[in-house]
C-alpha cells in the first residue's frame, strides 16, 4: 500500500561569482537541506550560478516551474553585483517596483545617511509579498513559490524560519536509521541489494569512511514510514556476520 | 583591446542523496573551484542532484555540451546507489563495459576477498579512458570532456590533480586584489558603479561581513590583466574618504 501523502519538492538556487571562483565557501545549503528534511520536504536539485541576470532568470523560471518551492540565496544586497531581484522579476515577466514599506524601513534605519544604494534594497518584483514573523521583523521577499534569501550566512539563518514556515506540519517527516560496519562497500553490495529489493519505500544509503579505525562504511535507512525503515534496518542487521555491527556513533 | 586568450569554461555535477538530504555537507566543490581558478578556468555552473540515473544522464549531457570540461563528484563506488558510470554511459549513448585493466587492479588489491561488488568498480562507459599520473596510479575515468571523480573528499583531493592536468598552462591565470572598508554596501554603491563602468574587463565583487569589528565590506577586483585589475583597485582607493581603507586582512 502506498502512503497517502504527496511528497512536496524543493530546489535551491545559490547565486554569486564568489562561490564559483572559490573565494567564499558556500555555507547556506546544508542549513536549508537539514531544515527541509526535518519538514519532510524533498530537496531535489541545487544549482549554483554567477551574478548574471539572464542566467539567474532562466534558472528561476525552470526551477520554480518544476518544484513546489524554490529558495534563492544571494544577490539581494545594494551593489551592482546584486541582481537577484531583477532576475526573478524577469523570470516572472513582471517589473521591478520600489516597495514603500521597505523604503520606509530603510529610511528609518539609516536616517540621514540613507543613500540611493541603500534604497536599492527596497526594490522587489511587482506582485511579490513581504513576509515577516514575530521573531524576524525585517521582511523577506516572496513571489509565488520563490523565496529570496540573502547570501550572508548569519542573515540566511535568521530568515530561513520565515521562508519555511508554510511548509510546517504538512508531510510525515523523514526518519533515518544508521548502522556502522567494518565491512567495505564491495563486501556489503550483496546484503544491500537484498534489502533494497525487499523495501522499495526505504532509501538505503552507503557511505564509506576514509581511514577511520572505528568503521569502514555507514549504512543509512531513510523513509517516512518508521516501521518499514526499522524493518529494513533489522533485516540488514540480521544478515551481518559475527562481530558486526560496530557501535552507533550518532553521526548525523 | 581585447585579450587574446579564449576563456575555458567548466561545470561541476555533485551527485548524492546524502548531499541533498543534509546528511553530509558537500566538501569537494571549494577544492575544485579554487583549483580551476588557479588554472584560469571559469567555473560557470554547479548542479547537485540525487542518485537517479535519468536525472544524472540528462545533466551530464547538457553540462558537457555547454562547457569545455565537466567534473562529476560522487556515485562511483560499488553499491546500488552508485550510478554515475551507468548515467554517464547513457548520456553519451554508449554501453557500460568492464575494464580488464581495472579488474586486474581490483583483483590484485583484494585478492581472494574480491567480490562482484568490488568488480562493479571496474565498469566504465565504453570508449572511456583511464587516466593516471606518476603520483596517482589508481585510474580516474574520463570520457570525452567528462571526468568521473569520487565523492569521498580525501580521494577527490588525491585524484583532482590528474583530472585538471590537461588544463595546466593554458590561460592567463586570474589575479585578485582585495580592499577592506568600514563603509557599508549602500555607501559604497556609487563608488563601485563608477569603477565597474570604467573597467569592463575587471570583475568587481562586494562582500559584506556580519558583525566584524575590523571591517564591514570587502571589495574584490578580479581579472586576467594584472595591470587593469590594479588600476581598478587604485581608482577605487583614490575615491575612498579619509580613514579608509582598513588594513588588508589577507582573507582569501
């Protein structure tokens, strides 16, 4: 019998020359991925592109159309290389408009120091909404199923709860079990094939660890049906030779 | 006058359910990006997908056709979720064949313990070549402009020099200069617009730092022509108000 929920999907678009040139190590994806996982949302695809309006607009169009939600990271600041708002507007075929609400907030914040540069951050795609929560009063721009998050890791983390709030409470969350063994992946192949064939609803992963004296391979069992996930793990455990598994290390 | 070199481009395809579920933090991209930067190669696009043969094959086809080189990371081990070889073969419309050379190496390594699981790692797309160097004797699979690198970070790092060797010595490398300031991006907007307009061959980046007492924004100047890069930086420096810039922190 198949589960009654419909899996919600998501994609991420990570924007910035600095990520592709290796100047800055991307740091937001892991936070988004873990949050979506907790919410039972399937993050299907991540794309990283440079600060190019046409390229970003093309990706936004394609990713927003093929996933339930799209989260962008980066390119929302006030300088010439911040082109995400323009690109998202182009993807949706709308103009860029200045939000009087954002403009008022920016003027209140910067006072007499306010420059046209600062006000650039008051621009948004026409038809977008400004989303806030009790905890995060500075608005996050959303248009249809696309959330525009900032690239600065600290601010991305602050705003993420607002952008993922509509996803709360929808799906059965994923459950995950792990088994650690000193067998290598080649040895495990046959045992894994058996459990994969017997439990089609369970995602079985196999992750070799490089030169760790405690174990060679971590096997994971993931799914939304905890009873099936546990059953898959137990069948696998019962197939292991004496001396296995190794102690649970509780790594992720 | 335009430069005489032709920019070589690259893409990366990062493969694995564990990356998208947040179980494992992706760790290979930054190493690849920095290496390509050093070689003067423009890394244009990065895509991350799950362990799905059709999805991977589609991305390989598209990314290999639109970039000079494609580097894949992950999915080359011996278990059911390692489908990169199958997917790359499908992308090129060729069969998967067992390499007698790889099979002999695997049998020599595992001896009597060799399983069909281990030998799965001897499979490659028909027509692929096995690339080695004096330092890295275990072969890396390449087919046309696509290099199949492993996901395990330590092994990825060992093999990367082999996969990027053909790129050595081709282009003028990028040079990069940085200026640190306590101005915020809104204040800098006008100064940056001026230097961006005056130096079309120089990529000017602006990166705000969150709550760092030493500076607020790092400005970078990148390009292949060191004289132009320096000139852009110098024009920017001459526009800064008294008290700026801040000391060079030498961060990346």
